[in-house]
């Protein structure tokens, strides 16, 4: 019947599968220990503001202790171990992640706010895939192209963000261990819980004590970790601002460093693109994970001749997105991860209006409690607007237009970032020509936000340096 819309009945995933303890210590030397000089803090569900658990903010002495445990493990167990035996542990971790995948997905959605559909179908399967992939490399390092007998670096200090908590952990830990290093990892302060369960998984896998150490905390703990002289390698994913500070602090030291920072990716739609597919790609590009994605397609560049068609179709599609309970299997867009991030998204969106762009959102009811932002599209955006230049890290799309391929490339590259880009066109030759001119670490063609452990990921310019994933990702953890 014209105009009639059937609604979905609620389909909530059960929380019964997760058993969240009221408080967690630090995972150091293979066991959960009380902090020496830290203090407790709470982690909440951003969808309801309910307190989920109390975790520990590790102090400097805790950081010392974790690094010492990692050093001992490097020297006594993990370093000397036969590579084929290291591989067995990584395979075992991958299988346990698969076995506990439903629990991990529910916990990730609770602590982060992302829809269960994504944590279940994207995050957790990719976590297992990363461990499987790097398990395969552990005994084949001499064939990785880094010399006949590449050596590990030692102890890696790793700091990760809150947007893909367990997935970023796997991007950091899997290659580090496969290359024979031991690690101390700090998850983000708003999303510590899946990292804590990962510590339990390390115990379950019988991983020798100290190979993986998980210390929770915020910026101070992160700083103490990356600045510690006992760390041989620093790996950081997060904001460009903090990345810059870390690069300065390790400069002049022998530490090896990789930085994966922000982005402001262009998603380019040519007039010969399959428009319906492109619209799905635009939606996936910016509304996946509430837009909390460093490689999000946050700048849409549409060829003028198909602008009206693309915008009409995009707006119609956005009216079908469901915003709400992350644990509901029908939900497309979950909660914004924190009050601070919501504030940043609001501030930049208000700046968009103040600078003269037109703001549009589909009608949608947002829950009363928790942190929420509707899917938002800005049209009439110029390259000078803040919403075209700065990373919003939320469900906000800025739309610009172009007439010629050269203009598209010029606008796409007109950013201090260079993490990713998308190209939509029917012509293979155009894909190759445009991709070759884009200054972006990853270029997707007729798709967006696709990830695979065998494919290297990383940026140009202010998006950072070094690559994670694939054979390239091993280099960062080897003395080459
Ligand atoms: P952030 O850089 O402040 O935090 C990322 C991680 O670094 C967290 O674990 C944090 O505790 C830690 N940290 C903070 N200060 C530190 C310091 N001085 N030394 C060492 N570690 C430190 O990022 P955020 O506050 O979570 O988000 C702010 C902005 O960062 C976002 O709006 C977005 O633009 C960007 N961001 C990018 C990514 C990405 O994947 N590239 C991920 C998250 C956030």
C-alpha cells in the first residue's frame, strides 16, 4: 500500500551470555592483580549511561611492573620459543575468540554502543581472522621478505582507541606476537571490557605469563607506557593530536613507532556509477559504526550531473535507517561512544550551519537516556568549511560536487589527511587512473569500508605512518 510502512518488532539480543564482574584489576604476568598506585574508574554503557563495571586506571608503578613482566617473558619463554609453537598459541586464541564470539559481540556492543549486527558480523569475525592470519606467518617469517632470519624487537607498548576496541587490539597484538615480541596494551578508557575478557582468553589459551599484559587507564597511563624506556616499539591508533605528542616523545630514542591517526576520506561518485549501489556504499561509508571510523567516507564528492539523483536516493535510504538500542538486531545506528564525543559532533555540526551549509536529518526519535546523534547530511558545503576539513568522527556527511575527474582528484586530495578514499564508476580504466592519483593509503573501488587481515592499512600525511595488516604489518614488529 502506498505510503504504508511496516515496523519491525524489537529483536533484542540477550545479555545473559555475558558475565560482567563488578570490578577488574590489571592483567600483568598472566594474572589479574590489584593496582599498586592506580585508582578505580567506571565504564558505562553509552546507550543507557548504566555503569557496567569498575576498572583500574594503572599508575606509573603498574606500568613499570607490566613492562618488566613483558621483558621477562620475551627473554625466557616467548622469545626463545620455536616459531611453530608460537603459532599454536595464536591459532588457539583465534579459535577461542570464535567460540566466545557471541559473548564478545554482546559485550562490545554494551561497552561501545555499536549495533550488535556490526559487532557480531564485522568486528568479532575480523578479530578471529587476524589471529588466524598472523598465526600462519609465525613460522614463515624468513619468507616474509625481510631477510633470512628477521628478529623481533622486544617489548611493544600499544595504545588503542574506542571505536573498534577488540578489533584494534587484534591488529596490534596478533602481528606483534607472531613476530616474537611481547606486549603491554592499553585499551581506551571508555571501552576497556573486551580487552579484559581477551586477557581471560589468553589465560584460557595457556599463553605463557607476561606475553600479553593489559593495563587499563586513560591518557596518563598511555603516556607512561609509550614514554617508558623499557619499551622497544610503540604502536598507537587514535587522534592526530595525541599521535603528534607521541611522535615527539619517542623522537631521538631507539624506539620503533607506527601511528594510525585520523582521516577525512573522499568518497567520489562519477556519473556512470551504479547509483543504487553507490548509495549503499555512501551509507556504509559514513554511517557504519556511527561514523566513528578513521577511514569513514565523510566527504562525499558527487559529479554534478547526478547530484540530484544521488541526493534524492540517499535521503530516501536514510529514512529507513533505525537508530536505537545497540543490542537490537534490527538497529543500524547505535549510540555515540561518549558524552565528550557527542559534544564534539554537536559542536562541528553547529559550525557547519553557522558557516552556511544546509543541514538535513531524516525524522527519527532518539532515546532519552544515553548519547545519540541522528544521521546527518550537509549540502552546500565548500572546501573551506570546517565540516569539510576536520574529522567529525560521527554520523555526519559533508556533500561537495565536481565536474571533471581532475577536479574530483584535486578536491579529494585537498586535506591534511590521507587514510582512505572511495571511487564509484562503471569504468575499470577510470578506477585505476583515479586511484593512482589519490594520496590515500587505501582506495576502495565500488565498495567502501572493507577490511581483510591480508591487506595492509595505513595513511599518508597527518593520517600517520607505518602499515598494519598483511605482510607489511609484520615489518613494524621486526628488526629490519
Ligand atoms: P585519543 O587520541 O585521545 O585517544 C586514543 C587513545 O590514546 C586512548 O586509549 C587514550 O587513552 C590514549 N591517550 C590519550 N592521550 C594520550 C597520551 N598523551 N599518550 C598516550 N596515550 C594517550 O582519541 P579520542 O579522545 O579517543 O578521540 C579524539 C579524536 O581522535 C576523535 O574525535 C577522532 O577524531 C580521533 N580518533 C581517531 C581514531 C582512529 O582510528 N584513527 C580512533 C579514535 C579517535
